[in-house]
């Protein structure tokens, strides 16, 4: 009989949230939190170092986001088991995470036992989507309900996320280790695909899809120097 515990790497930039989930998982006999990280870069380093059975990762992180980190993890280890959890309940995040290769998505509004169940199922090689998100995903599949954000490539979506987070093209180039020209081209493609002409419109679209609140949107617009 195999009594080995499922090892988990926890990734979240909020210390209180991180500690709460750590205590929850550590109190579960068959699970063991072997490491934690607060940024995307740190998460990837810890993933390589610890080789956990499951990565439980917030989708919104400082610097590179959870979806980009997941892409890098899966590029290194094709069968990496990644469970995303987030405060975002808009389907654009869950669908993006699953398209990238994450094996599950749980919202932070879910009951604690939901996360435990999700970790176990993902560790077993199964897919887990919290019930609230499963319903939203089903609705999105209906004709006419597609989000324009789904037209963005994975890299364009990451640039979009950083743009609406108030980062300049130069900062995004540094964060993603890309050239300024490459990021500028991505920005142009994003505007074309979303049919917007300036950063303010990009930010408003992010608000519409629940990616940022009004205060964050105002800060992003000010940082971009584009209040049109």
C-alpha cells in the first residue's frame, strides 16, 4: 500500500492567503506542502527545484502571471499538474488557464474542502473545475457568447494583462525577457484584435471582463499616460 503524501507547491503573492491555504492543506493527512512562492519567477525556480506532484497557483502574480508561469512549467515538464485558483470569476481566466494546460481551476470564493478535493483529483491526473466556473464555461460555449479576449494568443494575453496592470512597454519587455519592438508589436496586434485604438479603451475592456476594478483601472491609465 502506498502511503506517500501528495507534494504541493503553493504560489500566491498575498501572505495571509498563502498561510491560510498552507494550513488547510497541511491539515489534510494525504497532502504535504513542500514549498511556497510569491512571484512567478520564484514559482518557476521552486518548481524546478522541488518537482512537486501538484502546483497550486494564483493566476494573478507580480511580474509574469500564473498563466505564463504555467506555460513555462509545462514546456519543461509536459505532464506537470497545475491547479489554478483565483479571485477572478470571469470565464476568460479559467478558459485561458485550461487552454494553457492547467488541470484545474478553483475560485477563491469556493469552500475550503473544494480546494482539497481539487488537489487530490488533479494529482490523480483528472481535470477539476469548480462548479461555478463550469457553469460559466458552458454558457460561453453557446453561439454569440464568445469573448473578444479569446482571440488573443497566449503571449498577447500576457502582454494585455501587464498593460492593464499599469506596466509600460519597456517594463513588459523586461518582465517577459523580450525586446521592446516585440512587445510593441504585440500591443499593436492586441489593439487590432480587440478593435480598440488606445490604452484607455484596452483598460475599459479589461474592466468589462472583470480583470481589474475601477481604482486599478485609473492607476493603469495614469501610468500609461493615456486617459483618452
